[in-house]
C-alpha cells in the first residue's frame, strides 16, 4: 500500500522495446495510457504475489500488460482481439508475451483461459482498470456492459470466472475479494510509466487519434 513505482526509461530496456513495438504499430495514446495503467496495477500485484513466495515474474507481467492491447491499432474486431495481438508478439519472438495477450480478453474463458500467474494477473488487472483509472471489477464490468451492449451475454458468462480469479488472487494475498478491491481502489495509481513513455512516443512519431 502506498508504494509508488517510478521506472525511468533509461533503466528499462524492455519497456523501450515495448514502446518501439507500440509506436511501430500505431497504437493510439489513449490505448497507451490504458496499457500503462494496467501495467502499473499488474506490476504491483505481481510484486505482492512474489513476496508471498509464488513463482511470478513482475517484469514479464508488466511488459505483457503494456503490450496486451497492441492490436488495437490494426482494426480487428472484438472477436479476433487478443488473437491478433498474440500473433504479432509470437512473430516478434515473444511467445510468453503472446500468451498473455491471447488470454486477456473475456472470450478467452471459453477457449483459451489464462493459466500462468503472469497471464492471470494481466487478465485481472485489465478487468479492474477502465481507461486509465482503477475502478474495480464491478465498475469495469458495468463500463463494458454500457460500451458493448451487444456483448452482454458474453460479459455475463465471463463474470463468474472473473470472480473466481479475483478470489484466487485475493486468497494468495491473504485478503478477501472485497479487501483486495478496496486496496486497489485506494492505491495511488502511479502513471509514471505513461508519463515517461508519452513524450518519447510523440517524439518518435506516435499520433493522437
Ligand atoms: Fe484488450
């Protein structure tokens, strides 16, 4: 609680590679900000889980979160979202990051659910962050239902899986799901990552949509 992370770009070669990938694909800045917020939450959760002795890599988790929506610029529909990102990351030689991206959309629960801690954490972090704000699982699902009314059935089908995932993460941290949500809502989300990346992104030709 209360820990603020700051990752100067010069000390994060992996994040610089991620930035180059996002820029080369034309990912818009709003997606970059969302991804940076998810990355901050995912890194926080992965670090906490690792402290309990679980085998989870916070750096891979953060990088996977940063890249989980990288196909948002390529115009694919929601049905192929995740699959497209996975294919791009696989082609770039990052199979572990590809699986994180592939297994983050809601529809993954019926086809290819998250398995590793890194995949589960990014999936969950993405479902508690609306745009670049932490809103909790309930708030995020409400946001998705409003934005995608045609996908209400799919969202409803994923909800029990998401509740179980939240329980699994909370239990590993010795918290109840409500305590985990309260902690995340109170957590001072540090967007240093987005703030670090955005100027470099624009300087390298990233365009506001
Ligand atoms: Fe996504």
